[in-house]
C-alpha cells in the first residue's frame, strides 16, 4: 500500500527546481552569514582594537612611567629592555616583568 502511493507522486520539473533550489539554499545560508557578521562587529573587532591599543601602550613605555601590572603590582618603570621591563615597586625593590604584563599606565604622581 505504501509503495504504490510513493510511485504515484510526480517529480518536479528539472528547470523549475534548479532555480528554486539555488534561491532556497541562499536564503537558508543567510542567517548563518548574518550571525558571523554580527559576531565580527560585536566580539572580534573590539578585541582586535583593544590588542592594538595595548600593543601601542606597551611600546610607548618610558622610564619613570607609573604602571599597573597584570598581577596587580603598582610601580615605576626603572629600566627597559626589548622584551622586559624593570618595575620598582618599593624603594630599592625592583622586579623584572615581561612588557605584556603591563596592563595600564597611570597618571604621574599616582604611586607614592
């Protein structure tokens, strides 16, 4: 009984199906493409902007700048190297950190 009804159905015309197929497949991909565009503008682009700003800040470090590190240490930059920064956290106490560990440059006079 089921087989006879399946044979009774007619197949769509090949020319009409090809045009509708392409359009329906494009319309089904549209939400996925829109999601990627939205994710780019909401997540990826701001993150890239933050990285660029951080890189510029780290490259602009100079002796005497007061900084906050990723570990929460406050100090004054006492020496600079290509990859490392010497930060004086107390009188006579200096720690060596990677440049990328500097999170923020504070206004002058913040660290006493």
